[in-house]
């Protein structure tokens, strides 16, 4: 055993390229956000993906003049900025990541639902997160993102107005994902969200049919496969979380936002 360890150490010293990490030599992109960034249900329904971070990587790789990129999706369902910090998840999962170049932040939906005095505390929490990110990732470009059309329009506007306010105060660019996502929804108002519906509300005669799609007492369907049968049920399409099509919209617009930044970065070198 000791001889094997000695050989391994020798190879590590003489041929360090044999143990390069996945991110070595690549642009590092970090995504911080809630369930609309994490995508836990699509990951369960189609674990092989590709999922948000993978699609961003593939779209950037398709541009032959861009450097290789590695996207880290460090997001969690139900999360808001105060919880990210106070739970120490930021400290454990994001603060020590090596060589981060770009950081996208997309919070607001849960903050508005769960944070007292949202108009005051959300910008303050956002500022606290920015301070931590600047300390831990001083070389990274921090990019606040607007929220997608998820809540009622007036609530969405309140969230996005505050995000723009924080960005202006910190002289940061904003990645406004909302217009593109809203435009895509005009092609079909429910085409970008999955269906997640309580089993108890499904007519009993159909429950055996939907049994393969049940998780924790809810029927989970990626898209419109069962709309013809259940589309008239109250609130069948009420869950507005993105399905894979929705995440592909976000990925495509993210790649389009990043590409000129990456080209500008390369030109400076």
C-alpha cells in the first residue's frame, strides 16, 4: 500500500496535468438563486438532463471563439438571501469556491414571501450578500438578475425595481431575464412550466393512470402531456416553476448575455 501511495505522489509531482480538476483552465461561472434556478423537479423527472448549468456550458462551447467555461449551480429551493447567509450555506457552499469569474444572483421571490418589511430588508440583505461576495471573490464580476414572470405582475415589478436599485447603488450590471422569458410565454402561457398537482384532487378513476408520476402526494409532469385530460381541473397549470423548456430559455439568454463579456475579457488579455 505504501508503495502505491509513493508512486501516486510521484506521478502527482511529475505529471500534474493528470489530476487537473474539471474547472482548471476554464472560466468559472457561479449561479446563486432559489428554486427557479435550482430546478429540482426537472432534475428528478429527467435526471440525465441536460440542466441549466450544462446547457449554458454547451451554448457557450458552441461559440468557437469563446474560452471553455464551467458553470456551478449553487441554488436551493425555498431559499432567500437572509436564509442563504444565516443558514451558513453561503459559507459552506459558495464562499471558498476557487477562481470564480462571474456570479449571477437571482433572488426575490421567496424574499418577498418570507422576509418581513421586504422593501427595506431585501435591499439590505442583498447588500450584505454583495459585501460577502466581494470579500470572498474579489476578482469576480457580480451580476444581479431580475426574477422571471412567476408572481403577479405588481409583485414582480416591486422585486425587479429593487434589484435594479441595488445594482445602481453598487454600479453593477443587471441581467434582465424577465423580458425574454415573458416574450417566450406569449408563444404559450403554460409551455415553460411543469405541472405539479395534488393527487387527492385528481379524479379517482384516473389515479392508477398517474401513479408513475406521483411524488410525495403530487402528480409531477414535465409539460403538457396530460393537459388534454386534466387541463380543466382547477389550477392544473398553477405551478409556475420552469420545466426544462423554461430553463433552456434562461440558459440561452444567459449565454447571450455572457458571450460579449467573455469576448471583451479575451480582448483585454
